[in-house]
C-alpha cells in the first residue's frame, strides 16, 4: 500500500513538474496519469502492489468529491439569483451530451464495422 | 453551558471536526444509497454535500474553516486521478477493438456538452462567471476545477455543477437510451462516462461490466481532452459570454 501510494504521488509530482516546466495548460495529475499510462504500456501490466493501491484509491473515488462540492455554500446567493439559467443549462446539456455521444458511438461503430460482441449487447427488454 | 460553547469554539476551529464530519456525512449518503437498493437518484455525494452545507449554515461556519479539515480528503483527488491509469491500461485491449467509435463519441460528447451548457446559459442571461464555470463540468472535478480557474470561472461553483451533472446523467441515462433503442453496452457506458464522469462511471459499473469499462475509459479520456477543448470553445464564444 505504501509503495503503491508513493508511486502514485511520484507520478503526480512528475506531472506537476512537467506542467510547470513546459508551461502546459494541463493539470499536473492528468499529466501524471498520462505518464503512468505510458509506463504501464511499456511494462505490459501493472504490478500487483500498484494495482492494489490504485483500486483502493478508486474504490472511494466519489468521497473525494465531497469537500469541493460543499464549496457550493459560498455561492448560495449567486445560485439563488441565477437558478433558472443554471438549472436549464445543466439539464439540457446533460441530455444533449449523452444522446450525441451515444448516437455517435453507434453510428461510427456501424460505419467502421466495429460491431458489438454477444456480451456487449443489451438483451431485448420484455 | 459556557463551557460547552468554549469546547465548540475550540473544536470548530480544528481540522479534526470537519474531517470527521465529511467522512460521517458520506457514510450517511452511502447508507441511504444502500437502503434505496442503489436507486440512481440517491447519490451519496449529493446527500453528503447537502448535509454538510446544512450543518455549515446552521453553525455559521465559513467554508474556509470547513476546508481546513476537509482538505485532507480533497488532496487525495490528485493521486486518485493518477490511479485512473491502472484501469485504463487494464482495459486497453477491449477499447482498442473499438477505438474509432470511442474517439468519435468522446469528441462529439465533450464538445456538445460544453457548447450546449454555455449556449443555454448565455441565452437565458447567465452572468459571465456562471457561464464560464459551466463550461468544463463534464470533466471529473479536480480537472474541471483547474480549467475553471484558468478560464476565469469560479472553481467551487464548477465543482458543484460537476457533481450535479454526474448525478443527473446517472439518473437519466437508462430511460433516455432505452427510448432511443440504443442497446450497445459500449455506447451506453461510454456516453455516461463522457458526460457524467466518476458518478456516471460508478453507476455504469453497477448495471453492466462492459458499460462500466467503457465509462471508466471515457472518464479518463475526457480528463485528457477537456483541458484542451474548453479553452478553445471559450475563445470561440468570445464576446458572446458578456
């Protein structure tokens, strides 16, 4: 666990370093993820100690979003004043985005012949 | 009585209290989700956030005082993002087999989500700060907050919008895609991961393994493309933002 966590922090540190050095607009952790992905592809697979740390970390991924979402408390006045555009834009863009993304996937898959396997199709609903 | 007040004043200013409160609130959220039989509308992050906002308002505690404690949880988002490389590498063969539809759906999904969110916000007269905070909301929150800060939005408002988008997507995806008769689990998972990041991915894994894998991939890929796309889209909107 300690080894795995150290590796994750090291890759994050390398990502932060690279972002500062190259003055890239990408956040450090994203670059760190990219670096780790390259390392894993080069190595073939993740060692068990790293996989254990990563899976442990991601098991409670959604907990990590809580402190930031409480930040909402600072903007209650703003949300009260602009609730209509905020709510409409949220609902509309979520629906439009999901439909556009799913339709594109299906259409392009058909176009290039990347058909879903037997286990990749939802059974007909009753 | 005065003694109790003194103790409260002491504890309320220490990181321990709010760190504990964050974990407890999330525990309550998880308990509610399990009790509801994993109903998509019962989301542990949403419940925890509402509980904590209520406690902060009632106890007249500032967000800064709360965050002094909660930052220890928040900090772990960085290494958790790095950790996403592990499932991504693990599922790469499955993804590689449908690489072209994956990349197409990623670009179309990420662009339409950002453009439609900003477009609707502008049409309905949102202020520039709100419109800009809206733009990166389909990316996972640490990424979205970083982008928001960079383009002149309000990072914590973005965080709240990100979580709401996640919950909304997780709730609507199944009925919406059933209506459109999309039965391909790859497409169903990928769409909810692209738009609703971690919250949508957690939901997809509950429903079907293939959907979960594609949602996790979409979450990672979106984290890579949104930081590049959103500044370009904001520049394209230009003066329209106000």
